[in-house]
C-alpha cells in the first residue's frame, strides 16, 4: 500500500524574524488548506494512506472538520488520513519525532510544510526517506516555491512508482556540524556567529557573523546563502560547497548588501571565499561562538570543544517535482482511460 | 571562558533571584493555602517564571504592566515588595493594598504595576490607556499586558489589539499560553489556535517563543520593547509555557495526562533550564545559586511570619483608598 507522510508543524515560521524584518506569517487556516491541497494531489495519483503529524495548533482541527464535511457532501477526494500516535510538545521536536515514526512505518515520502529550518529537522530524522518541501517558512531557500497541489501530484506519482526513480528523486548535499560527539546537519547554510548563546535562535546581528558555509547559493536566493549566490553562485548539484569568511563591516572595505532574511537587506563584510570539498573537515575562524543551522542558532562551542564542519554529497533524497511532472506529461500519466483519444493525440503531436 | 550571555553576571544573578523568589513564593502559598491559612483564592504562577522575569528585566518603573488573576509572578518581577505582597494575600493591613485587595488585586503604581486583575482580559484596555499616556506625554514608556490563552478570547483583548494597532501604541501583548484555559484545552477552546494569527489580523507583528527558556524570552522581548520605545507600535508575544499547579489551588487537574506534572517538573522547569545554561557556561557557580536559594527561603519565611503577625484591616479602613490619584 502506498503511504505518504505529511508534517505541518504550526510552530514553524513564528520566530523573531517577524519583528526584526517583515517576514511572512502564514495563518494556521491556510496551512490546513495547503495540507488539503496536497491530499488532493496524492489521492488523484493513487496514494492510499497519509500519515500526519498530530499537533494542537489548529491544523488538525480544521483538517478533520473539512474531511468530515466533504464526506457528507459526497465530494471526498482524499486518501485515508491517519494521525501518528505520539505526544505533542508544541515544539520543533514534534517534527523530529514524526519524521522518525514515518520512516519506521515505511512511508514512500514525507511532505514538509515549512522553510529551511523545518526541512532541516525533518531530514535529520527521516533516514533515507525522500522529502518534498512546501515553501511556507521564513527563509525558503531549500523548499522550492510551488503550488502544493502540484507537489502532491508529483509525490504521488513518485511513491506509487508511476515515475521511475531516476526521474522521481534527486540527491542533495548537506553540511554536518560536529561539536565533540554531537552532530547536527544543515541543508543550505551554516553561519558561525561570535555570540556563544542561543537566545531567540534567529540571526540578524551581522557584526557577529564570522563564517558562512553553504551547500548551494542562488543569486535570487533568500537567507544567508544569498551571500554566496551574490558572490560566487553554486547550484544544488555540483559536488562542492562554499565557505565565506565574514568580518564586521567596520573592519573591511569589501561589503555586500544581501537579503539575509525576508525584508532584511544588510551590509556584510566579506573576507576570503573558497570552495569546500566533500568530506573535508573545516574549522570555524573563531574559537568560541555558535553555529546557526539554516538560519537559527542551534549549537554553541568554546575553545575547549572539538568542532568541525563537513560537506556531504548525495546525503539525502528529495522528490524532483519538476521532473516528475515532466515525465508525467511526456507519458500521459494523468490522462485517463476514458480519455484515450487525448493520449493518442498527444502522442501524435496533435491536441486540437 | 567569557560570558556568552547578553547580561552581565550581576544581571544573571538578579534574574535567577527573581525567578527563584517567584517559585518559592508560590510553593509556599501552595502549602499555606492548603492548610487553610489564606483567605480568598490564589492562582499560582510556578513554572512560568521565565516569561515574567525575561520580559520585566527590560522595564523601568515608568513602564506599566497590567497583570492577570495569576499575577504574583508579574508583581515580583516588576519589583513589588515581596513582604507587602505576602501580607496582602494574607489580607493584612500591612499588605501592598492594605489587605483589601488580596491575591487578585495586588497593585503598586510606584513600580508601574497597575494590578493583578480578577477579570479575564481586563488588563488589555488598561494598558492601552497607560501606553497612550506615555505616547502623549512623549516619554519612552511602554505598556505590557499579560493574558492567558483563555482570556485571549475576551472581546476586551481583541478590541485593545485593534486600538493599539490603529494608534500605534507602545504595547506588548503577552499571551502566556500554558495550554489550558482553566481546565479546557486550548485546542478545543480557541478557534484560531494561533495567537500570532490574531495579531496578523490587526496588522500587528507577532511571534512565539519558548516560554520555559529565559534567554529566548529575554532576547525576543528586548527587541520588541526597544522597538516599541522607538515608535514601532504594538506587538504580540506568545510564550509557550508550563503551569506546575492547577488553575486554582484545590484544582484536581483531572484534565491532565497521567504523569504530565511530573514530566513538566523534570524536563521543562525554567529554573532548571536557566541553572544548567549558566553553570555549564561557567558564568555562575552552583555555590552562588545555592546562596540565592538560601536567601530567598529566608525572605519567604520572614514574609509569611510578618504577614501572620500583622493586624487585619479595621472597620474604619473600609472606606479608605477607594479612589486612587494617579
């Protein structure tokens, strides 16, 4: 039976970046609507069951109300929805536990609502299960901006085997940060900041920035990876990373204005830019501080700690939505048997 | 190792002392109320200390706060005299309000504490008035109103958010979300479960922080309050937190999951979290913190002894202090 997991954590995209800049706030009701649209795509492509992370933030309540209402109306077009049996803490830890359970229950893929931070915590716990990001977070460098209905279709086509694996899945790079025996990952960027405490997690005080490590950086990207995107762009596929030494603006003439968060374009002092090689260990340029992983401070370190940053390639899989839909178009996967004439016309290059 | 925190050692010690004082104050009330020593009713703030202290560390006496029925922690964090508070709760004439207010009406305007409040959501319009005064008088004072997830449904709160937004008032709306409106889960009782969404509905920024982490609250509140002083207008801050005791003293808490209180005390105690962070960072020592523990215990013991020994208000006191001049 084809199963898919959906993680929609209501606590994502609620941090201080809504104060320091004008980062977006996707309402709970819209998050529930997004889940419903994903479900529609999954149902259409033959996914039979969806495991959903439980939460107490309101998404579940609206989802269940809608499913019940549409069942009564006879317009029900969703797979069977099952909530995981797990305690709800109302924190990012719920996403971790849900990813772990979904992996253990052999879902074909996990759809994640969120930005870089939420995607990161899910990938850290889901083993080799592919993920599909739905861009609803603060910084959305990792999840591509796309209508969730289409993401649902692509995920369904992939996990039901209608699209061959070589088209359905992409392999991705990631960064591993180690502080003594503790290891964490980042999907897009690791920023070393001079302040050795976590606080409200988000980073915005640029004078404290010391190093930036990225897996990729697009010129039109948002978040810290935009620094690389604007200096020496790097795509998701090339098996290398970038390291940029960052210095306080007052100490250098090399400055870059970069959109380090939605609505926050800051001058950043730029030092040396270098290529990161896979599996090579890199050290931060300061002896104490914190690591911000995909935009949020997560780990602190001091001069007594043994720390390193390493680029890993082919580290985890994502659903390649564009290739799934391209394959679907090419092979008529969404044309129905009752409409064989349409399929023949497409095959013959005639649609009218 | 250097101090990694945005507070010097003296302020860290002060923060711990404030949180510990609230904790011991409430733990003592839990015992004394259960023994029948205290008249009226008490709602305890234990478990929620990081919110009140993390916010109030940024305030001065000219900044105003409006509290809730669960107001002891806010009072202590705002600098109200602990012995006066204890006497007030004991209903004695030496109390903060001459023993005529009790737990739910402790106030001290000299400290900017406009009062605990027995009416849910009633602090929000009061603080809009205080913030309007600050705005018109041209000083940098801010107003902070606290309310719970239950009171967030009160019309007064929503109307106040609208007023604060259109007048760009220097107000911080703090939702202390401990998950229960009395005995009712927030999941059931709040149609738009995200309080941040409600702020957005008034064009007001809102964020959520881990209310068990003093440093998360401190940093977020600091940024919000700084901006409010500079004219950025109102903001909503949701602190997700834990209440160690029931809604009121005597609450059987049958609505909680088995072991929930034990788990909370073990893993989500904001004092333990604070203590671990500052000692692991090598900034404060166990000895220094233990000394504060001992001093706080003495303070609370003295507060109770003095409250018990103090006289009750007399019949002649009944008509005094009915009106207060600001």
